[in-house]
C-alpha cells in the first residue's frame, strides 16, 4: 500500500520510518526538494501548488494523510472525492482554525479559555472589558511555535497588537489562563472506531517553542489521566477522526483546560518511538492503513528533548546511555527544530540525571 502524505517535514519522515516495516511505501507533497521526508519516498509539489502537481500526487498513492494542518481544505476535499483521506476533512477544517476549535470544546463541554472574536481594533477593547487583561490575541489560522500571537497586558498596547496582527483578521482574543504546567494527550482512532490514548506528557516551552517533554507526566493523578482521555475521546468520536490526534492542555488549579488540538502526530509524542510499545507514528500508520492499533502503553519514564537551531556533537550524545538521537536532515537556523533526543530510564530520578548530561552537550541551552 502506498501512503500519500501532505507535507514533507520531520513528521512525515518519522511516519515513513514507522511504516516501512509494514511494507508501506510513501509519496509526499512538499515544494522543498530537500525536505526531511524526501529520502523516504516520491516527492511531488511545486511552489505554485499547480493543479497538475496535485493530480500527479493523487495518482501516486492509495490512501492519504497529512503531517501538517495548514493545507487548504479544498485540496483535501478534492482528494477525498477520489481516494480515502485520513483524518477526515472535518478534522482538518476544525483543527486548523482556532475559532472552530473553541466552538467544538464548548459544544462538548470541555473547559477552555473564554474567548472573543476580533474583527477590528475596537473589538479588542470590548474583549478586554469582557475577559479582562492580560489577553492572548492569536491569529485563527496558520500559527505555530507561538507565532501569530500577542499578549496584551495594558490597553496602551492595543495599537501595537493591531499593527502586528490586524492584517490577519478574524483574530481570537483569549482570556489568560493561569496554569501550573502544560500537558498534552495524544490518542489514536482506528477506521473501526477503536481508540487508544497515550499517557499525558508534561511539556516545557522555551521562547515559544517546545523545549522538552517528560512522559508519563509525573505527579498526575489517575483521575486527571482519565479526564484527559475522556476529553480527547469525545473529540475523536465527534470528528469521526481516523489516525492520531493531539490535545494540548493547561493544568490549572480548577482542573484541565483545553488549549488546542492538532489533527496529527505531535512533537510532544516523539518520546513514544522508544518509550511506548507502539509509537504515535506507527499507530498513525496502522490507523491510516486500516490495520489493528498497537499498544499505547509507556514502557518506562521517557524524556524528549528538542534540538533547536544548532546541532550537538553526535558522538557526545550517543555516548550517554539509554539515549537515542533523531536528526531530521535539516540545516541550522535560529529557532529551527533540527532533531530530538529521547532518553528512557528506570526511574524519574535517573531520567533527570541523564537529562542533565544531555543538556551539557547541547550548544543551544534551553530551559532544561
Ligand atoms: N489563553 C492562554 N493563556 C495563557 N497562556 C497561553 C494561552 N494561550 C496560549 N498560551 C501560551 O502560549 C503557548 C502557545 O500557544 P498555542 O499553543 O495556542 O500556539 P501555537 O503557536 O500553536 O503553539 P505550538 O505550535 O507550539 O503548539 C502555549 O503553549 C502557552 O504557553
Ligand atoms: Mg500549542
């Protein structure tokens, strides 16, 4: 079976690496000829996204998926009219738009930040009077790694916020959530409607980019894990989602709050390649190919550390026991995700020791 993947980044690359042992083969749609997935399959796409390039891509595979949600819904509808696409067009349309996501959370009674839709600068003043300050103002589409956001702390910053984001209306203004930490849950749903959830990940960001995750998140009660599983399972069924879905959460004094969803494998799930019985990538491939799901159980406590901007010395990292290196074949650039390191250990204490050893080898010191 050949899987066509929209996007040729590191997520597509790791999907292919997980799918090859099942004899799955791949094609990718990405305009960059040197994208991380390029060595693993046939590459389609051009800068102008011509209809011809899309049609050649459609002809190249049996089943389609995506590793990136910022693709036009119309393209996915065009494919879905001819061949199966997982996750569905509905999952994509909701997850790629923050307003749609918030409406879904509210429809399913999943707690989330109060919000206000913004069409003009005056709406910001109205949002501030309704929701208070600070306000987190976000573009509804296309944001990632904290891009397309402005935290409005004082009303005298309105013109600055508008100058930065006003061109991308509609915007969403969210009430600021005071959280103790950030968590995420990843789950997979098969074509037969079976669901499985990974343990919650504890995620730490640095300058808006995920720095590292520890999984299973320490000090999570069984009730919190069950609550997160209930939320994500409701979303999976409501969307009739097939494949992996991620729900980012804020852990607050009054329980879990949903932040956003991603209709795909996620950076906070990279630990699962070595840390879980079946990785998020393997389970996504199983779901998309119509195969039975694998176990989402964690084998041991794991940490995933992103390599951002600059490569570490490969030998130094590989000399650390129980440490695994994943490089994406990208060139160095400030703020760019170049790879990740997974550490597994018997205990959380042993994990902390190894994290410190890895941190000492990273040229770009993060919040480790
Ligand atoms: N309403 C909020 N209250 C408090 N902090 C917030 C709020 N919304 C977002 N943040 C902070 O900003 C970060 C980025 O926001 P969000 O996850 O919505 O955007 P993103 O750019 O899609 O991020 P990523 O691509 O890293 O997932 C969050 O991880 C959180 O730390
Ligand atoms: Mg996020």
